[in-house]
């Protein structure tokens, strides 16, 4: 995590995250196949007066598809 204050008094916070789980639900990656997947992402927040007023999120969806289609196991260490 990193955070920076702005001239307007707000704070900008970045959080890198990793999600590990099983592909068990129907959604954007098709029918569930029960494979283990790992999703890497970053979320950006803007705080004003101690509250989140904006948030942006990005994750590597192409890598999730690669893990599901090619049968690769997650490659990062715990």
C-alpha cells in the first residue's frame, strides 16, 4: 500500500492485492470448472474527510483466462 496527500486535502491510496480461489461460479469466464485461479490487481482510492469518495480497480483478466484455458496453475509463491 502507498498513500499520498493532495493539495486539495484529499488522500490517494493504492493497494496491490492477490485473490486465490476456485472457479466455481457462472460468470464472465464461462461455466465453472473447479480449477484453482489467482487474480492479481490494484485498487486506487481517493479519500476525503476519512471517507472513500472514488475508487478504481484493475486486474489481469487475460491471465485468469490463460489459467483456465491452458490448465496452468497459479505461478506466484505465497
